[in-house]
């Protein structure tokens, strides 16, 4: 996939595979919450000029293959994605916030890898294979 992006002074193709979990791996990202999270991820990515190449939202974690422009660090990009999804889901769905008001839609950390050592097709196949054993529905980010 040689779909380079360009700005006024740079041409890039920076793809990353971030994964993050819900707090305590609670299975809250199903049905309406998962669909809302998917919508929020698309909106946030568009607003930050990121490109979603593949994605899967399971009950307790999120996988994505995203292109991040070089003016945005990976940690900031994941921070925006996780934070806005956490806030958006907590506001829309009461059961995504615990009794103390703390959101359970996002755990504290994340895992990320660059797609440089592996082809994009391998990442896409891996993300597609992350479906739960008993799927809620045919759910895709892209």
C-alpha cells in the first residue's frame, strides 16, 4: 500500500497498530456502546487528519491500523482517541461509568507497534482475526 500523504513540506506514510483495553477488561464495548465508539473513532480520526486502514472493536479491547501524520506524536494520537471515546461513551451510556463516576471504557495504558516490519496486509488479517468467539454482530470500524 503506497498511498503516501503529503503536506506543505513533507510526504509520509506512518502507520501504527495501537491496541487498548477497557478498565479491568470489562466487556462494555458491545452493541450500542461499540457502535458509538466506532463513530467517535471515525470522527476523531477525520478531525486529526488520521486515516483508519483497519479496525476491530471487541467487547473489552480495540485494535486499529491507523496512519498518523508526522506533526502528531503517536502518544498524543492515542491519547486523543482513547480519551474522547471514553468521555463520549460515558456521557452517552450510564453503565460505562462506575458508581464513582470513573469511566470504565478506557484502561490506563495501550500497546502500539509500527507497521514497518510487517506488511499492511498481515496487520489487516491479524486485526480481522480478532473477532470474539461468539460475535455480537458483524462489526467493523472501516
